[in-house]
């Protein structure tokens, strides 16, 4: 299901508008009862009118307004943030009214509130979320991990750890809890500003007096305990898809006029407002048999949201099926994030070669460097079907090696300006789910014509170096080539070869190898590549690169039902690292080549430094915890993480917890056009610690790589430079960034969906866990056996009492357990960061929700942590 206006929503669990307030506040379409005599014909506005485009443009120039992407806290959906332009602490947007109808991921313009209304950060508050409460992953370029799924080659953009938001839906019929009072608080809070326009009422004045009476106290606080707060005054771009999955309900007031016209759509994502949908859109028997639809998942799209209504107005798109089932839930996720998963149109398919089987034209072969006799092979997950890249390694007489990275020449099959080009540019990326892939290109290209399958001639774009055994580059060549892969190796095959340097791996343990080459020749090439890759890697990290590996979940699925049978943490091994190093080398080489050729029109990838305020907060925390971390550079962080944790069986878990903390200040890596940034220092890639980087190695699944292929072809004189202005190229880069983030979030949600189903089907699941955050009423844990994060709530445990306090900066939560035997003394348990606890994950009554509870101390320990893993396509960057 696609929609021409779909834009990516960059985040998921739940945001909300609020329940109808008193005096007609927040009442929606046509509720004439809300109009009292004094206001007849005019409803009271809840939201401010947006500023004009001209005023916004002027305010941004003057610096009185600030632009940024809105991020709503998935665990506290009344809190929202935009990044501070100076890299300091995020700007806080408090409540639904201050968000002014903007949704998560929208590009918004905000106006700072007066200082007396800024957020006071209480030093002793244990309930403060990690700054901005990111739900998205740290940049892929930091994380050398990728989930191995049924088609794992494709899953590379995985988020790091599944973060499950938990909500208490018991407070109201529609799962939105205490939002009525929250909305009224929002109205009161923002009414303080209304006096500028001379519109304050008595109640607003009272609120103002109260807030200004506190102003002196606020000003007396140290500067760092205030967080700048703002309100949204304009939406530049509605990047949220305005689509949501959720449930239909009848309105509560059966006597209202609204009841006869509308149903209430309650989104599963609390950060999306509840929506009035016309009854004519609903199933015919919905009004008479609403309970029949209690567990039916629907898709709804917001079409309007008036200033005088706390509810949006929407259109019911379709019924998906039963909540909790894989396909309806998956379709809902894809739709919410604007992923086009429709079949490719006949116009697009007409762009593909029609006479099958297709063979390479002889004139094309003559124009390329012919590498078909070379020992070239692919290394991928065993289930991969879209093989982007191949490797070769030929020993030379002087002891050096000719090493080649050969990438599928996708641009040959995608004519610029064609319908195929347009749909690929719009999709921008393949989207990888646990059970399937939504491809960027038709399968004929992904899996056959472009895929570097063995024993067939394939068109490629290659980077070939002469390297010393230590990885020093002596020469470099770029060009169009033709290869004939002699083997499709899996990571397991390559790993066996690496682990058997002196003896041949039995043929029965290897894939078919073409008769022109021997298993021994391939084995030797893998060993040579491994030795060089180790040197390249060592040099990269000594030069100051950073890697924040985090745990990745992989599932085994039942072949017939598609349900998860089990899961494990995917291991990142030397075979993954081997491929990753050469993909990184190729991407860096191409970045320099296209930037030298077209300094104003190169599509590159930058990674900004971490947010300074969050990083300094983390540094202060680590000092208090006695952790000798150096945050002065990417390399310093990496070295600190590498040496910090000893070699006992929990060292990996402790490193994982700190890695998670270090990932929070990190920003996302972004595609950009070199002509739109004046300061070349901004081109840098922080995690890789290199001046120039791009994406060249995965054109089957990323449109950015196709653009880079075209630029490289122009730099080499194969074609004219694409006639694209820097500003237009930047718009394409922005779109690739948006779709990449949406794709990443979709994959994260798909993993979360399958894990929740596994808990429901196989649970309760027990595991040791390590504490990674402590709040006053709850604490967050990393579940070691599964690599997932979960929040444990004190009120869900059989406690006699609990007490939160801080020792310096170190938060502690003391749990006093209710003894099972009343004659025994209650057991005390102190929860601090890095504490080891035992948790039970168990399904809840609601569809696909699961919670974590603690086992009482004294039970025997369970499984310890397992290793992390990744895949080449993370290229430490991806």
C-alpha cells in the first residue's frame, strides 16, 4: 500500500492529543453543544496559529527562531526535543500544546519561551530520562553489528538494541491515561505567553503570577540546571507519514451529535493524537457490534487537525487484520513509516531487459577491463540473494598484492530519468524485516542481473589497489570491469578458512568452486585478505577510529508458520571484519576521487561530533562512578572502552552497558552535497575519524550509492557529469537520510515484533541482566541472553518499600522485598548501574506487549552474556 504523500515517520511508540477538556476546550467537528452563548460561532483555540512563511524566514535569519527535527520521547510522550544548533543540550518542548500539532520526525521551527518557563533540571531527580530519550539507534557507522535474519545480507541497517517503551493503559478507555489534565496543564502553561497579545484571562494571569513568583528562584539556580524550552510556531516539512495503526472505538457520549457522525481511532503509537474518523468509513456493523472489532488493527491517516480541537480528523484507510499477528502488524509498521511496498508498476518493469535470459552485449565487454579469469569471489551471509560486492587478491612477484573490490554496476541497468530511476530514488533504500525484504529495485535486478552470483559473467565497478602485506597503498585504479565469480562463500565458509591457515578445508564444507580455480587458491586468497585486513584495522584504530558494537538479535523461524522458534545474539567474527575493512577502504577511496573531480557536487557522508552537553554529562557521571573514560576524541573513547573492563565473564556486559551510554550523545551520520557546506571541517566522519567518506559498495539496496556510481563514472570520463545543482543534490541527500532513518526504525520495530511474539509463544523467558539506568520508581536493564533493553517498574514487584537516593552522581535504588515466609526478615537489594540482576520477561494480556520483572535475590544465576556481531555492510559505518 503506498500513498503519494507518504513521508517517513522517524520514530514509533505512542504520542497523544488529549481528552476533551471542560468549557468546550478541545471539542471537535460540529459539536454545537460546546458553543455557549458568549462564544457561539467561535470555538476556543487550543493551538496557536502558525506564523507566516515570511515571518519564519526573517526569524531564522535574525536568530530569534530555531529550526530542527522534532523528536518525541517514546517513554514520556509529553516531552519533545529538537537538537540545539550549537550542539549543547537539546531544546525542550513541553506538552502537546507546545508541539502545536507537529508529529514525531517533522521539521519544525520553534520560538524560545521566556527564561522563567525553561525546564528546571533538579539535580536529585531520578526520573529524568537520558537526554532527549532517543529511540533511534546510534549511527550505523559506529556500530559494527547487524542482525542475521532469513535474508541477513539485507538487514545491515539494524538498530543497536531493541528499546521497548512501556505504557500503563489502564487509566482510561482509550489507553491515553491522564492526558486530559495534561492538556489542560499545557493550555495553562502556554497561556503565560499569551499576555504578549493582550489575551490573558484571569486563570492565565493566576498561572503567570505563580510562574513569575518562582522566576527569582529559577534565576538563582546554576545555569546548567536550566534547559531552554520552546514552542513550535511553524512546520517546515511534515515528515511524519500522518498514518498510524490502532483500534476503533465508539465515542463515550452516546447522546452527543458527534456520536452519530464519528468513531474514535486510538493509535497504537501514543505520540500520535487520537483521531475522529467518519462512521461512513467504518465497517457497516461497527456501531451495533463494536466488540467484534476490539482486536482488529486498522490504518488511519490524518487529513486535518484544527486549532480548536485536541483530536485530529482522519480517514480510515483499511483494516489490516488481527492485532498480534505478524503480517497485519508488519503492514502497519510499513504504512506508518511511509514504506512503499506495492508491486513495481508495468512502466517500471518495462525499463528492465525484456529478452531473457539476458546476456552482456559484446560491445560492453570490449569497453571494460576483463577480470573474468581472475580468482574473484563473494562473502555474504549464507541466505543472501542480492550480492553487491566481490573480492579478489592476487599475489605479485615483488611480495605485494593486487586487491580488488568489485561492486555490482547497478547504474548500467537504471537509466537516469527513467521510471525505474524515479521509483528507486523515491524508495531510496531496501527495507529489511525479520521475515522478508521490501526491495528498492525489482527482484530481476536485485537477485539476478545485478547480483554477483557465481559462475556467470557480471558487470561491475571496481577499485583495485596494489597493497603491501602491511596494508600500505602503493597504487590505486578505478574503472568499469567484468567479472566471473568463482564461488559464493558464506561468512561461515570464510571463517573456517581463516581458522585453518595450514590445512585445507574439506570440499564437503565448501560451496561449489568453478573449475578454473581450486579450493586451495580461494583459501589462500581469503588468508591473504585476512592478514591485510588485520593490518588495515589495526592502523585505523591506532589512527583514532571508534566502534560502538552493540548486541544484535537474530531469529530462527518456523518454516511453515513463520513464527519465531528461538533467537540468539549474532556473532561478529574475523570473516565479517575482513570484508568490512575492504568496503571501508573502497568507500573512502571513491569519496576522495569524486570530491577531487567535483568539489561542489560530490555526494558524501559526514558524521558530526557528539552533542557536547550530553558528552560532558556522561564524562561527569563516569568520573563519579570511578570509570577512567577519556572523551576527548573518537579514538580516545574507543581506547577507553577497549581497556576498561577486564576479562571475567561479565566484562562484555559491563562494556555493553557503557557502550550504550556512549551511544546516546552520538549524532546520526548524514548524506550531504559537498557544495552546500562551506567549512570542509564539517565534512569529517567522527566515528571513522577520516576527512572524506561516502557510500559506494551497496548500490542494489541504497540509491545514494547509485548516485555515487554516476559521479565516479563522470570523474573517469565514462559519461557527462549529471546536470544537478548542489541544492537539488542536497534535497536528494536529505530524502536518502529520511528514508534511511525510517528504514532503520522499521527494522527495529520488526525485530521488536518478533521478539514480543517469541515471549508470548515461548515465555516466560529468564535471563541475567545488567542495570544500565536507575530512576526513582524504575530501572532499565540490558537482558544479557537476548541483548534487549527493558524497564523494570518497582510497582510491578512484591516489594515492602523502595527508596531512591544519589551518592554523588551515582543513583541508587534500594528495594526491600516482601519475604515469602513472614517469619523471615525482608531482603534488601541495592540497584545501581552495572548491578547484576535476574529478570523474567513475560507476555501481558494486551497484544504484543511484554514486561520485565525481577526475580527475588537468592535464586541461582542463569545464562551469562554472549558475543556481539556484525556484517560487512555496516562497514563500521555501514
